[in-house]
């Protein structure tokens, strides 16, 4: 009994010593683990220095950005505020600062408490973060400058600059002259629709020869006639002449311009025993007569004289024959040597004529008589001859008439 009581206390003390040694060993082991971040932290500046060197490549992009984004310099300043978090919100006490280093996660968490002891390292790290953020901002500015954008006159971005540019938008951003023309066109108001003009197809220069027969003042006669049509696309000349034995000759001539609306006669002459003429001034809207009850009369755009009306009529039908079926009527303001009349032609229909020149397909038209006028004019336009006149017959109530039939044609 006494021996067991004496031996018990030493065993208990031995266990206490063992427990104390174990606790001491655990503390030493813990201190050993706490010393590991020192080695990792001593290498941290090298890694920071290495990371700062790697951040240097964006610097050339920053220098090249002004050349690419020259049209809109404010874009480079507007880009960094879009990503301010890395430079402003990172504090040295945040574990995220150590997360950028490749150290193990447990060591990074333990070493975070030691960063407060060295202000120099913190300042260097913050400077590196600021430089990295600036490099990222420069890269974003370069990417924005490479994309086409819309700017106003002061170089500020357009409110729709962030949407993708369409092909039609690109010339407006890169071509100031085109943009100025577009703006001028928009300022001038809506485009005015031009007045419709007739579709025309004029014949090339041609000389037409006619066999002429007629009856005047109780006797018949025969003669030769000629119609000469000349044009260079801008000017024209048209002359008709009939010569008969013992009766002399008579001629009519028309000269003027060829425009978008067709013939624009300027000078008309009727050569008979006494020459009479008319001058057409479309700018003033007046026709001046050398002989007549009135020295002048008003005219409108599209007016023709008594010679040009036949060529204008043929050019309109030649351009679109299907647009003039039988029964169609075409009206012209027609200037003579003494007055201005309104001539209306009615389409009768196609016919096949037996002329001195041979079988000739033609389209017959008739000029409707005016009130108090007993003259009937008939006109045949050759469908195979650019709708030039191939027969003209003029008849009056007293029986007098003249008939011109195509004898031949040639290029002058």
C-alpha cells in the first residue's frame, strides 16, 4: 500500500512533463510554419519587379493609340473611368493583393498581417497596380480607336457611337466632304420631283424625197418635194421645199435646240411670195411675229412650230408605239408665221401604203380641224423609217389639196 502511494506521484509528474514537451513541440512547429511566409515574402519583391517588367509591353500601344484614334482624342480619357476598381479600391490589408502572387493560399493568408510593417513595399505594390490599370485603360482606348465611331463637329462622341457601324455609316465618319454634302442636301429640304418629260427617239439625219401631186384653183399639178432633217444631238435643222413648174416653189424651215423634252424651236420661216417668220423666246414665254395681227403671243414650254411638230410627234411614237393605240390624241401648241394654234392629232391606226418608194408600213394620224377651219390634214409615219413622215395630205373644203408621197430616202 505505501509503495503504491509513493510511486503514483512520480508517474503523474512524468505525464505532465511529457504533455509540456508535446505542447512545446507544437509551439515550435507552429513557429516553424509562421517562419515560412518570411521566405515567401522576401521573394515577393522579385515577383513584383518581374510583373512590372511584363506590364511594359502595353506602353507601345499607348504611343500608337493617338495615331489610330486621331479623329477623336477624348476617347482615350473616357476609357479608364470604365474600369477604376483595380487602382482605387485595392487596399494593402485586402487578401486580394496577395492573391496576385503565385504563393500558396495558406501562406498568403498568414503573410497578409506582415504587409502593414513595410510601407515601402505597399507603396511599390500600389504603384504597380496603378500602372497595370493605366496599361489596361490604354489597351481599351486603342481598341475603341480602331473601331469606326460617329463624332459631332467638336470631336465629341455621338450618342450612338457604341453601336456597330453599318457600311453606310463608315463614309460619314471618314469622309468630311461627303458628310458636308449630305448635310447640305438635308438642309435644302426634300428633293423636288422633276416634271415628267416625254420619252423620245429621234431619227438620224435623213433626206426624204417626195412625189407631189395636187389641185389648186381648178387645175392639177405635179411637183417634187424634199424634207431634210439634220441634227447633232444638241441642235437641229428641218427644211421642207416643194418646187412646181409654172408655180414656183415654197419652203418652210425650222431651227432650234434638242433638249430633254425634245425639240425646242427658236426660228421658223415660211418662204412664199413674201417671207414671214416667227421667233420663239421660251425664256420670256413669248413668240414674236414678223407679220400678223399681233406682234407677239404667249407660248408655253413644249410649244412647237408648224415644221418641228411632225418630228416631235414621230419621236414620241417611235419611243413607245404601244402607248399610242388607235383613238389616242396628242395635242401641241403650234406656232405659225402669224399666230399660235392648238393642233390635236388623233391616232387612226396602222396601214400598209403603196407609195412610189414601194410597200411601206405606216401609222396614220389625223389632225382634228379647229372651229371655223375646214382644212383636213392627214399624216402617215413610217414605222420602218423611225416614224418619219412618208405621206402628207392637206385638203381644204373648196377641193384644193396637196399630196406628198415618199419617193426615196437617203443619208445626207
